[in-house]
């Protein structure tokens, strides 16, 4: 778990692009400037460096119905990871797809949510339905490979699409217990096969144990008036201690 899960739900999902931080941010800025212009919005970006926890602390408060801040971080050798301040946790799927296509490179969507609700009905108990999701894009907005194992309202489901990579543990997908077919440790292993150890703190640090990133923020008239919630309140609402 990234940073001991202290910043969940922000860190439950991460988007990764195989490109340097500067290259990824330039592509993202160019894309978003075009998208936001028609809504009379702008996006600003500022370089941020330092202790990894301090950089994540720049994302709150969390917002809905859309995120207003995104944090892009240098990850390992030649990768960029990104997170946002959406109230229910980072939602990188769309960004990964677009950036993979624009940069003609590999993009990954990685999600690990702990299952604390089990068969309970959402609302009757604070918690989260578990999910482990892997999506890989190879220079296209369409996923080259996707694997998902999730608690769908109290019932576990397993789905996959696209041709498996050579490193995949196909036997694991045949396990009798559905919730065991794609455990978090297997997703993390797959990500490492690409060189993106996205759930490891040290993968974001340089030799001086410093992290490097860019913090983007939307400004202007948002499509809908956003609501704001502190990270602590978001965690309490999801039963995260």
C-alpha cells in the first residue's frame, strides 16, 4: 500500500504513463487547455518537490462532482504516475487512455480497494467493496488488456478482456473462490513487469529520498458548483482508519 494507505481513497487508484514527467505533463496540459477552454476554465501547473507525504497533502480537500487538482509524480525509470482529488478516490482511466494515445506509449490503470463491506449493503455499514483492476493501453485509447476482480454490491465477479501478456499467471484466474482470482499482490507484480512499481513509496524517490512532481489545478467557472470534503472526512465516510 502506498504511504501505508494514509492517503486513501486518493491512492487507491493510480494512472501510469511510460514517459518522463516533463513530457507527460506537457501532453496533459495541451490536451486539457483545449478541453477546458469551451467551459471558460483554465488549468495551471506548478512544480513540486520534496517529501512524498508533503506532496500528497497538496491534493485535499477532495471534491465532487469533478476533481479540481491532479498530482503528477516521477515514478522509477521513465514513468509518470498521477492522482487526483476526486471525493471517491482518484479516477485515472480516461487520462491514461488519452495520454497513451497522444504519446504513443504504454499506459496503466491500477486500482486496489480493500474489501471491508463483504456482503453488507452499502449504507448499512461504513466501508468499501473490494476491487483489483488492471488496464493496459499500448498507444491507443482502447485497452490492450483489462482484468478486474471486484465485489459488485456483495457478489464477487471476475472479468477479463484482451490477449494475456506472457508474464500473466493464468492459472490464478481459474481459482474456485472468485475473490482469489486476482489478488492485489498479483496486480502489483504485473505492474513491476512493466517497470511501474506504483504502490511502492521508494519508487517515487530519488537518491536523496525526494519526490518530484507537478500539481495541476483547474480555475474558472466549473460546470457544477463543487462540494469540498476533508481527507479525514472522506476516510471516515469509507470506514478507513
